[in-house]
C-alpha cells in the first residue's frame, strides 16, 4: 500500500490465516515491525486487539 493503509481496511499483505506475507522481509513497513505483541497491545482476544488497532488508527489519522 504505497500511500499507507486507510483506517479500518485490512492490510493487503495479510494471508488467509491473517499472517503477514512481509514478515522478516526488508520491505516490511517499519511501523509493522514496531508493533510488539503484549497484553496491553493485544488484550485477551482478537476483538480486543482489533479495538486497540482501531484506536491507534483513529488517533494517528491525518
């Protein structure tokens, strides 16, 4: 996504199992590598993790 990923839109690099196709690849965006799994970041469920990502996207929108 050369111009960034719009909020609420899944990354085009996610595979069918929601894994990153660019993991470990030099083209992986720095912001992706800076996100570290933790209880604070991910919560205790997928829904909680997605809510945190939604908040981050909203807070950092231009």
